[in-house]
C-alpha cells in the first residue's frame, strides 16, 4: 500500500452546510477509502490555507487519484492538493537507486 496526504478547502456552500448541520466527515472519507481498497490513517481539520487534511493508504496512484476525483466531483471542495508520501524505508530505497544512477549520469560540461 502507498501512503498519501490530501489537503482540502471547502466551498463556501459546503462551509455553510456544515455550520447549519454539523457532521463528522471523517466517516464518509473512511467509507470511500475502504470501498476503493484503501484505508484512512488520520483526519484533521485546520485553519489557514486549507480547511482539513487526511492521510490514507491506497493500492496505487490511480486509486488515489480516483479518490481525489470522487471527492472533488461532489462540488463541495474548492481546492485540493494530493501529496504522495514515502516511508523512511521507501526513501532509503529511493536514495540507494539515486546513488547508483548518479554514477552513470554525467553533468553538462561547461
């Protein structure tokens, strides 16, 4: 499973609906992720540029993108940002590959 973080900002209409009828949206996101073969790891509300953030696991990038599209298609999200996360182990594998490739790649001669 791959790890992702999604930051989101609600539309003014969605904000008004939540104020009018407060609702825990983490359950809805969790259900969506499970339906897609993923799993919710954390869900937080915040203030500033974004209204909330959640981290989750999904089988691959296509599923993560489909989840983002499904959420955005409701019209309640004004802006989203999806970030692919790496565990420390995954990052170490990436750095080891980079180390091997850096021995092959030649910089421009200037």
